[in-house]
C-alpha cells in the first residue's frame, strides 16, 4: 500500500491537475488498490465531491471536485472568520453538499 499526499496547494490548480489524472483513471486505480490519498487545505478539498474555495477571485465559492469522498470539505473552517458563515450559507441554499470541515 502506498500514499499520495496532495499537500497544500492553491485549490483551483490542484483541482485541475487532479481532474486530468482522474480522467485517465490513475487516481481511482490507485485508490482502489489501497493507496492512501491525503492532503491539507486544497489538497484535502480535491478528494471530496465539493469544496469551498477562495482560489478564483478571493471570494469564497463552491468548487466541484473529484468526488472520491461524499459531501463537501471546508478547510480553514474555524481559522478564517468568513468561512464558517459562508459554508453554512451555501449548505442551506443547496449550493454545497453537507460535509466535513477542518482547520
């Protein structure tokens, strides 16, 4: 069993790169083979169905991700004053799936 750590990267860049690899089936094959997929911040968001990001214009907004893990991910949920209320607003409106949050 191996490990693939997405690290901490800029979210939009991370998601684009992961989609390219995912399109080729590389990541799904690795995951199915028991490779641990990990990451923090943008590296964590990419594995979920959706995430909350500020990568595009500095404003927080939903991002479609790879979908290996159900729901959404909101990094910096309790470290950035705007994240928690914005995340809850998008979940209530149905623009983001409920999910997990981390520091």
